[in-house]
């Protein structure tokens, strides 16, 4: 996942990786999450949201109406997902 490279170049991310709470929106499969795990994020700090799921690790929901409180995450990533939005302002 190319999004990870620029993210991992940020000093604050490198330093705080084990503590950062990260949300992946639209990962589709767990492979995106395993990549985060392999790069130093902790499984318990990784949350995933998608419209469908085959695994309990994903929360099922819509990025336009997320089931999380404000400021729940330090980092949010989303690869090839915003293109499916019909309301970019709300999704962002
Ligand atoms: C093209 S896949 C991208 C998968 C992966 N992130 C990648 O980079 O390969 C788009 C994903 O976004 C999810 N998605 C589309 N609209 C969504 C929405 N409104 N809320 C949450 N997830 C959404 C789809 O279910 C799908 O899993």
C-alpha cells in the first residue's frame, strides 16, 4: 500500500507508532491491516471500517456516517475509497 510510505516518513509517526490509534477506511480485506501490523502498528490499535466484512476485525459502516466519536484516532488512512463517495466534503 503506497499510502504507508509517506506516512512512515513522518517523525511523529515513526516515534509513536506503537501507541498511535489508526483507522483504515475501506480496506476491503485484512491484508491492508496486516501491512500496518508488519510496519509496527499494534493490532489492538488498528481499527477498520468498511461497508461489508467477512471478519470481526472490521466494523461495518459508512465513511459518511462513522460510528466513532470525534478525535478517536491519531491517523486515518483510506486507499482507493474516496472515489466511491457522492459527498466528498462529508467523507473528508
Ligand atoms: C477499491 S476498494 C480499496 C481497497 C483497499 N483500500 C486498497 O487500496 O486496495 C474500495 C473499498 O472501499 C469500500 N467503500 C466504498 N464506499 C465506502 C463507504 N461509503 N464507507 C466505507 N467503505 C466504503 C468498499 O467496500 C471497498 O472495500
